[in-house]
C-alpha cells in the first residue's frame, strides 16, 4: 500500500530557501533554482519532474553535495550538507561504471573507498543476487546490456547503505521494456531497504508508477509549482482509470507551471 504521508512526521531532508546560479559555456549568468523549500520524509519515494533545464539535476547535485547553493540550506538528518558523503548514494543517467573493473569490483568500489571492504565484502554477492545479476560477477561493463549496467550502478550506490538514494534519470536512455524492469527492481529494493529515494525524471508515467509524492517544477528559474501526493496502492496499473486520471492532472499542472506568471509553492 502507498504510505499516508500526512501522518509521517519523520523528516530526513529539509531544504530552506535554496537558490543556485551558474555561468554557462558562453559566460552567461543562469539562475537555475530560486527559493526551493521542500521537506523529504524518511523512507519515501519522491520524484521531481519539469521541463528540460528547470534545475532538476542541479537540485539533486546540491543534495549530493557536489555543488553548493548560493543561498539557503540543505539539512540531512540534522546536519547541513557541505560536501559529498556515503550517506547519499548517486546513480547517474549513464551508470558511470568503471570500464576496467568487473561487475563485482564495480559494486565493491564504495566499500573499498570507505576502507570497510574486508568487513562487508559478503554484501557484494548479496547485492549481485538482489539485482538479478548472479552469474555475471566476472563480466565487464562492455559485456552486459545497458539495463544490466544500470542495475550495477544502483547496487553500487546501495551497498553503502545510504540514507538517501539520488537517481538522476537512470532509466532515461533505456528501452521501454528494460525501463519497466528497472522500475520494478527499484520498488523491490525500496521496500526491502526502506531507503529514501529521490528521482529526477521527464517521464510522467514513471513518476506516478514509483512515487509517494511528485514535485512539479517551473521552467528556469526552477521553483516548486506544486507537490502532488500519489495515494494509489502498489502494484500500480499503468492503464488503470485512476492512474490515467492522475496522469492527465499532472500534464495539466506541468502546462500551468510553464505558463506565466509562474506560481510558487512552498511546503
């Protein structure tokens, strides 16, 4: 069943008045995000959707500590985020696997970086089995499919037992069948580990299928236009009446979010 987030008070991540600007390749000043206020609940699956260039990935990178906000704060478990850390796992769109390492060694890189490989090396086999790649331990990234590579990237991020898993369009380049398979695997992992997951996606159906809540962003500068709670129980049926009605409402809200004047939604 979907969580009733209205009764959840355990906030793991809090963003207050977060704004961020950068300079593009031509030296132009770009306002990527403006006054982002958002609380993320422990154990929820949150998706962020919006037009290209609205700051979705920038927001994810700020949470990861890969960039710093110009103004505002991001608080994780009571501590301000100032740099990357193992409590936040990050999965990139292309997987970003190390091509010279086998599948099992790719998954183990986080443990080795933390100096705890000997203590937790048995977890490598556990996660290989969990993501359905048993038998491919000694394979290299070029020997497996794109969907399998994304499973490896997810396992590599999860093996450190992060408090938050950040997913930057990890299914964006996959075919529809592989994408659906990875989505189901994410839900399985989410249920088993109760890991807080934050997904950036352009795919409205994907967001509805996976999420407890969906954050709708305005075009640049990115603001939160609206936050929609998805109360459908799992497993969700993409062709169901309620699913399609939610899809219609979100598409309407995305259209409104792209219109001027742009509303600002604060939670």
